[in-house]
C-alpha cells in the first residue's frame, strides 16, 4: 500500500477538486487552494461545486477523516505539502485560438517564492508545449534549491472522472534530464495503481505536455470524421449508423468515438484542438496541424445541420414554432455547459424566432448563466408541452428511457429529431412519431 504523503493542489475547479478528493481517498493528506472564496466555502461545507458522479461521498469522507482541507491562502499549501499539483484552468484566450495561461502564471509566480523546502511540483493542467520548461526555470529562480518540476497530464473524462483518477489507464511522467526526485514522488503517490497494472510512460517535458492535447485532438478528429461522413450519407441517401458500425469492426479503427450526431463540446476538446493548431503554427509546424482547422469547422457544422433539419420539419416556419430541447450539458452525467452544442442549437433557434424550452436533469443552473435569454422548463413534460418538434440534444439516460407513446399525449406534433442517435427509431416510429436524425435518410 502507498505511503501517505503531504500533497497540495492549486485550483479547485473540475480538475483540482477531483484530484484533491481522490488523492485524499487514496490515503494522502491533501490541502487544496483556490482564489474563489465562494467555491472554497462550498467545499468546506462538504458540497461539490459541480455535478460529477461518485464525487460527493468521497468529498464527505475526506472532510470527515481530516485528510482533506481547503483554503484560499496559497501559503497554506506551501507550508503543508511536499508535492504540489498544478490544476488551474487554461481556457481559450478570448478572441483567439491560443491558450490563456494567466492563471498558471499567477499561481506559480505566487507559490514558488513561498516554498520553504525542496518541493516537487507536478503540472497537470493542459498547456502549450514549452510551458513546462519556462515554469521549471521560474521554480529554479524563485524556489528553494532541490525543487523539481515534472509534467504528468490528466486524462479525466467528465462523468467518469473519479474512476479515471483512482484507476487511470496510464500515468505519464515528463522530467528534465538528470532529475529523478519528481518522478519518484509521482510513482510513490500512485504506487497502488501502478502495482495494480496501470502502465507508466516516462518521457521528457515537451512530450508529456503534448500527450493530453494530442489525445484530445485525435478524438476530436475521429468524431469529426464520422460527422463528415454523416454529411456524405445525407447527400448519398446512405445510413451513417450502419457505416459507423461497419467501420468499428475494423480493429485498426474501433467503434469508440465513431458516434455521429451533434459533435463535441465542453471545456477540453474544442479549446485543445484550437490550442494545438495555434501552438503548432507558432513553432513552425503550421502545415502539420492545418487539418485541425477543418476538424473544428466540421464540428461547428454539426450544429448548423441540426438547425437546418429542424427548419425542414417545421413546415409552417420556425417563427413562433414551439421547440422542446432535451439537454443543456455538453454531454450526459455532467452539469458542464461550456461550448455546449445543445445550448448553441437552442440559442440559434430562438434567434430565428422559435419558442424554445430547454430541460436538463443537472445543468439547468449553468445553462441559465450561459444562456439567460432561453426559456427553461422543470421537467421533460413541461418542456415538451404542445411542442411542434422535440430535439434530443444531450443523451441523458432519462431521455433515452422516455416512453414515446406517453410523450405523444403531451406534444402538439409527433416530431422528434434525435441529434445524438440515442433513441430506438423503431419504437418511436411505431408510436406514431416522425423520427429524424442526421445522416439517416427518411424511411
């Protein structure tokens, strides 16, 4: 069993909170800090500031056991920890494709001079390649001698983040030449996972920085590929689901992320695709990353295609039509509405004059903050009442389980657009619904 270590976490957003909670669950003594006092107050009450399955009970256990503390004072982390994780946000710069590094610059510039003894800094935030070496130099200039910086990217999937942290599919450790203490600390922290078979990839700092952003760019490319083929299927009268099924049987391709529909969103894939495109261009690899611009463009077209499909089924026009939108989060099992395709489609239809009503099981509060002009319902039935068309835009289990016969009594017209290919087309058609989905010809 791993020996308990004193750990600090900078940032209590999605990544930082999950990392801190799970490290405490693994038996380590953890202090996490954030500049957002409201968020820290929430965490100190034992409440998660966002929806993530399985996180809340571990947060409670950590607080009750005393292994998990939260603070707004970065000096507390400097005094407490021998290993400190950098988990601050690295969003897209407003009006640009590149990454906004202000949080990581501020956090490290504040932390490093406060360190009193040799400390291992573990970078987990997704950053442009080259950032780690600059931070390593800052640690050398401002921190105590003997401190080391390693880069160990995160691979959390929202809705599955606890399991991804407690049982990671790989641990990547990037180090500078000749430095070993930082890597040893990461190996010690995750000794149980490594003993259980989690593979470890030892590499240099630039490679470690590229792993997460490359993985997200690859997944986005796979998603955009099948959505591009969905457009081809629409033009050719073919079936994109059967096409995806056949492609997925090829062991070189595999079925995962070959699900056609509304495309990707959230706080990672969109900004990481753009960030890799921007950084590749900056360092002289513009031609190598040029394809990512089209990956992004295809993803944006997915949203426009669903709007166009909605226009097609509303034969009396969009203006004044009652449109029910099921889903606001960018994917199920999260309340994250950042770059949500569902909210984008809802907003576009509203701007075209439709009477749009949105419902989501977990993301209503965030949706109202991001799209305050939309109308929000408190249930599936209230969203769909007298609707001329129902749009399934986030594939929550509650939506997939809807009884089409029962919902038929609620709506004005039995028209469903399954933008996620999540519903049983035969069941809906048998209940008298006109079923439509991108890449599927009208039957």
